[in-house]
C-alpha cells in the first residue's frame, strides 16, 4: 500500500478534509462590522466559531438535519455588543439593592429609603442608590437628618449615580468613626454644615471612609452578584465587557464561574492601578487568561465627576467658582504607576473627565511611550468627556483610545452648561470631532452609572437628545455621529480596545460567534426611534443565551 493510499484512508476514517458540521445559521440583514464585506445575508457557525458569512442560498446549503436556523424577521443582525467600561459586580449587587435613580423629589427620595428600610433586618446595611440631585431643582444635597428618623436601626450608604459621591446616615457615620473631628482626605471632600459637622455627603476619595465600614461580601454573595449581572447583560445584547477597578475577590468569583462553565459572556478585567504589582505578577505567572476571562490591565483615576463638581478643569466651575475640581491621584504616583504598569506589559486605562485631567494624562501617556519605546500598548482614557480643542488631535497622534459613554451625554446635557458654561461644552462628549481627527472611538455604559444598554447608547450618540426632552435637535448637535459609527464603537473598535480583535467584534470566518438579533434595522428607522428597538436574541459562542418570546 502506497503512502498516498494510507493518507487517503486516514483522511476518510478521521473525517479530515470534510467541512465541519454546522450547528447554527442566522439569516437576515446582517451588519458584519467587516469593511471588506459590510453587509451579508447569512452567517454559519460550528463549534462556536464563524465558518462562513455571505449569500444565504449558498450558506443554507451547508445546513444539516440538526442545524438550528435563526432569522431576523425584519430587523437586523449585528456583532455582539461590547461594553468597554462597567463596574460589573456593582451592577450585579445593585440589581438587588435599593434603586433611587427615578426619585424626582427629596420627599420621594426619603420615602423610598423609608419603605425599603421597613423590610430590612435590624443592622443590615442599606446600599445601592444611583440618586441624582439634579432632578430636584432648587433642592440642596441630602443631609443625614433627612433619613435618620426612618433608618434608626440600619446604616445607610447610597451612591450618587456617577459613583463620585455617597450619602450616609448618622448610624453609618458612627460605625465608620466619623464625627466633627474627622479630617478631609487628599483627593476627596467631606461636606460639612455651618457648625463644621459632616452632613452625610462624601466625595471621591473621602467615600472610602464610609465604604471601609461596610461588611465585605461573602464568596456566595459575590457569585450571586456575578450571575445576576451576566443574566441581565445578555438580555441587552452585551456579549463582552470590561470590568474596571476589579478586586481580587471579584477575580476569584469570575474564575470560579469559568471553572464551572458558568460564564455567559467574555470579561476583560482591569485591576486598580495602585495594585499594578499584583496584576503584573498574575500576568507573569498565569498569563493573561483566555478569550472568556482575561486580566487585561490596570485602571486608575485622575479626577472625579462633573455632577459632583470634582472633575478637574483648567478654570473654575461656573456654578462653584471656589473650585476647579479634584486631582484624586497625586501626579507623581500616577506617572510612576503608569510607567511601571506599562513596563510590565499591562494595558493602562485611566479615568479622566475634566479638560485639565485629560490634558495632563495625555502628557503622561506621551512621556511614558516615548521613554519605553514603540509597542502595541493601546492606552485608553476612560470618559474623555471634556476636552480642550487642541487636545482632540492628540488622541490619534499618540494612539490613545477615547473610551466614552454616550448615555452620559444625554444625561449630563440636562445641566452641564450651568457647571462649565457655553464655551466649554462645545468640546464636551466630542464624538464627531474625535472621529474626524482619526481617533478610534469606543463606547460603553459605566454601569451602574448608566444602564447597560447599548441601544440606548447608540440612540444617545446619534441623536444627542437629552433625557429631559429639552434638546430635540440634539445637545451640542455638531458632535452627533452616524448609526454605523456608533455600531462600530460598540463592536469592532471595542474589541480592539480590549485586545480582543482577533476573537470578537465583527462577523468574519474564524472569529467567535457572538452576535445579536434586533427587532429593527437601526440603519433604516428614524434616529429618534432607536431607543424603542429591542434585542430579540443574544448568541454567545454560537449558543443562544437569551431569546425574547
């Protein structure tokens, strides 16, 4: 028997050379995210991997008796949405905590806390919140007297929705050891009344005083929060997330989920920047991980938020002329930590909101890259909300990725001008300007600061209609972008921003089969109706994880 004959027989016996059995085929109007083939009619999947993208007649011929056929039924199919910036465990916990996002008056705020407290065991902490005092025109920030009488037996710590301010009752402050003698924290602020006593509001680094008194969640509670977060995210079409400022307890919970095959989506993890040594050691010893769970890099903080008047600006706030905001991490530490993390091969992503915070951070990124030499580092600025005009081209020039959250634009747009005036808002959430300057824009939610809902984000980026309905033509309308550009920011470029572009982000043969079926073609409907679209089905790794009846 010749060698050729042996090889042929082995090929027949092992199935070598055969096309793989097709597990799933999706048919419809498909936006692929692939510039070489922007639209297609069908995609086939085997073993969680895309096999073919193109003509539906040809691809349907590859179906076998067990192939699952999915159709978009008049909507569209897009790559799985990726969220570049979430606080994923916080989101999971918030789903079971008190929700104050929709409170529109101080009385409603107090009443909802009182009602929630009536059903809690004595001594249990009341956590969560997401309140926004900007919905309470003319009302001051809350004070502990508002709720002390309705929460006598439960310590309370509820966050403002931006995560840069917490409100605590007297019991929580007592457990944290806070009184009139408690000093301010560098990079934070304790709000005080006329007598000098803390009122219950703590900003940025000062929040840690109260947070330190909150019991650490148990492993079982961590596992439950992760499960809730994943189950919720896939209903919104989210198949990959960045989880920023992660703790090692959270990493342990994610690893437990991966070991038992319970991860529903892909997670890129960013450890707190000051802990870069442990992140670097994990990378050295265990490697970054796989396409389900990766220790991707580190995340730091330059400043606070606009809503809390702690974002760091060149000039004072228009409505708080005594301050230009806060630089929450000493610059010497920021430079040293970014340099060290970059030397260790970690991706560095840094929160910066105010124009000075962004300008200084771009300088630091530039100096670190120059000192360490060329490499594919993909520095990211998280939020990049308020920019000086001259800094916009620097993103492209330095290869820095603006990692932004379009829902924030239609939320902040209700009140931002009173903070920073009519000139500075002209380069606020500068999506169009950044794209025109050649930057690679990526999008996310900042969940729980905003809903983990890419369709709402696309609506915000395309229309810039504020949540109060007062800007029907868009807030700073010259910064609107197209549906295609918004889709790309939530898919193709997000994958690039997480070093997953060889795994996900577009629908091409060889990539993992993550995609979403929508009930509307976002490119064909009036932009103002995009927020009414729904996710019909979410497919991750070729498996249907969510399907709307």
